[in-house]
C-alpha cells in the first residue's frame, strides 16, 4: 500500500511539473500579438524591396489574397505581381489603426494601409482597409488570407 501511495504521489508531482512547464512554454497572447505585428512590418518591407525569399517565408502556401471585387490571387500570383517591375525608391507603405485578435493558433489583423509612391512621374497615395488572417503553423506565424479594399477619397 505504501508503495502505491508513493507511486501515486510521484505521478501527481510529475503531472503538475509537466503542466507548469507547458504553461511556461505556451505563447502568451501579447507575445503572439507582437510577433504578428512584426511579421506584418516585415511583409511590408519585403514588398517594397521585392524580397522574394522573405515573402515566401511569410506567406502560407495556401494564401488567398483578394483586392476589392477582383478574383483572389494564390501565393504564386501574388508574389509574381509584387516582384513585377523595378523597385520604386519612392514607394512606402504605412500600416496604421491596427486591431489584432489572437485565438489559439489564429490571428486576425484589421488595419489601414497607406501606400505612397511615384507612377509615370506623378506622386500618388492609395489608402486601403485590410484584413489579414494568420495561422501559427510549424512554430511560426504565416499569412493565410488577405483582403484589401481601397478607401474612397473624400471630396
């Protein structure tokens, strides 16, 4: 009987220790939020610099990206579009008004993307609202879906 009690106590202690170490290794929502926001910033930089390797790392193989009412692009089409043409040294993107929801292995970000640059010698500015869904896969966050809609200019 004494042997059984000792075994039971050891099993309980091991279980409590396992739960505590699992909780220490568990990603906290605030950490996940910061990781996703950094990933978005890296994504913007990769688009501006035409950094294909970084885009491939950030975008999930199942990515769907839609822009307004247009048919969604898959990962390869999206990357091809980003890389087309020369790098525009005047181009910039600013992400603002970002709201992040983290739920287990899924993150959703809704924000505003202001794109500035020069096209045919003229400066332009495009403001869009966006929603991106990220998933935590194989130990890292990746973008699964993106939807962008241009914000109409005020008159």
